[in-house]
């Protein structure tokens, strides 16, 4: 099926596979309060409270979390050296930070915020149904032998290109569940091997991510002992991610950052199917309202969110439907079709979406390592294009003008969300750096 996209300044570049910035024409002031949305802002606070309640159990299951009291948190790093390397040294770029989910404990990526959350929330619900715990009991009971015996009779299943599968598999096995991960053809071999080492059953599909998810959902649908973590539809995943906004708000306050109409916060979030960036965006809008300006970022050949939201279609549109290949080295973003649930929620609150080339991902990955020692996988570097596009591009300047921010860029704060990289094997990471160096050299010769 071929889909005709409406006229838009970003359309030609999108269809040609060139980097571009699309501004969401449906963005509305206070869009977070739209009563037609299927979610409500209070659910963000509920997720924060759930994480707090689960923390003792997380600390019991993962020794790496003992020092933090069971909190899955990442650093907020001011990009003092990196900003110059990216060409963002001028005062017009305000302050620039990296949100280091690339080094997030347990799963080494932003997916720990969603996958771990959903698995542990399911475990708690199952334990209550089984009579293992009741209100007021010590949540750490779920790490005991009796709970593990119950959990061992159940399987947690998920479809994934890699990082969500890792987070779900790690969390499931930590509690004693069986785990099955359906992975698409573009999943990295080292992620497959890591899962199998943990005792996770891995099903490899020759087709793309969408097919892997469909197969996982089909198998789970006929077996009551299988719990399916549905990346396309799960509110648990979505709100697990959303709690990161409260964490970021605390860190920004500690760094002396004000967020309001005159001190805008720009946040750039790598996007696959949309659950993680969508959840974070919703959380940020719930906390900061219109002071937060959130943008997704996708590879030029896999812009499923951009294709969907630009089309304005009620039915889901695939990148294949507009002639793009869905081929990218950013495996976590190699998704052909966006989550319909996330698309609906993002419609009134997402500021826009931009696309980046694979060569730039590797180039920025190298700069992050050489300037500030930040270790990334390619998809995690996607956010680095954000400040330049907002401050320097025609579309970015139009966005600033429309919101009365053209003379407020020096007061702005930019957060580059780095979504994964800690678990990348050393030889694989060195190959990333080599490609980044080659990309940088080629760019300088042009």
C-alpha cells in the first residue's frame, strides 16, 4: 500500500531519506489536559509511587541497586566539553545536558524504566492473586522461595529489537519467571547471546520488529500462563517511563535550572515504536506543562512516528508505505510502524520529530566518548542533533518565533536523552568508534 503524505515543509526530505525537522501542527497549549486522551496526568504520580513501593524488592533482586535503595536512576551530565564538539558552544544554545540512560543500572538502557517496571508490577499483582502477599506486607517477600515457585509456572513474553527484550528478560529471570523474547532480524547478535546466557528463550524472526511483536502476541493469547509485555499498547510500560520526568525535574532543580514560559526546556528523545519517548514526554508535560518542548528523533529510513503523525491517518501507516526501507544501524529504532496508543496521546503534546542519518549517529557517538567519556550505542546518539535544528534550521526558528521564544534561546535548557550503550561489548564498541571516526573524516573533506 502506498500512502500519499500531505503537503509539509518536511515532506520532500522525509521521502528522500534526508535529515529533516517536522513540527506538529496539532500541538496545543495545555494539550496534556485534553479530556479525550486515554490517559490522565495523575497516572504519572501513581507510577512514581509504584516505583517507590517496589524499590526494596528491586534492591533485593539486583545487588547493583543496593546503594541507591532500589532506585533505577541515571545521571544528568552537563555537556561542557561535548557541546563544543557538536558545534553548540555559543551562548545562543543556553545550557546543554545529557540524560545518561545509556548507563542506567539493571539493563543499561532506558528500557529498564519500562520493562523492569511492567514485570515487577505484574509479579506483585500475581502474588496478590495467589495469596502470597496482602496490603502492608513486605514487598521483598516476592524475592523468596515461595514466590519464585509460583512465578516459575509463568512465562513473560515480549517482542523486541533488543533493549526491551533485555530489560524484560533480566527482570523476569531475576524473579524466577521463565522468559521468551521474540526478536526481529535486525537484533544485534550480542544482545541475543546475552539473553540466552540468562536462560531466556530467544525466538529469531527473519522479518522486522512488527512481525516479531505480532508473533509474540499470538503465542501469548492462547496460553493463560504467558504474560505478554505489549510494546505497542502497554500503559504499564508507558507510565514506567513517565516517572523519569520526576527524576529529571529533581536533577534540573539541583542544577539551578528554571523551567517556565521564559526559560524553555527542550528535550530530545530517540524513538522506536514510541513507548519510551512517549512516556517521558507525557511525564514532562504533566510536570512542566508548556514549559517543556519535546521532540522525537528517528533514523531517516525508519521514521515510523514521523510518517504516522504527518499522515494524519486514523489507521497505522508504515515506513514501507511511503517508500522507505526501515534499514538502519540503530537497531532499537528499526521500527516500521508506530504504536497507535502513543500516536493518540502525542497528538496534542509533542512539539515535533526530526530525523538523522546513520553516519551522524556514529560521528556523534565518537564525540561523546572522546570529549566526556560517555559510552553510547548508535541509537542513543540520535538526540544530539536537537539543539542545532532548533536554533539554526528554518523550521526550528519558525517554532521559536511562533512561541515567542526567538529571543529566549540563551535562557533555554536542552536535554539530550542518551538511551543505551552500557552493555555493548568492547569489540563492538570499538567498531562503532572506528566508523564514527571515518564518518567524521569524510564530513570534514566535503
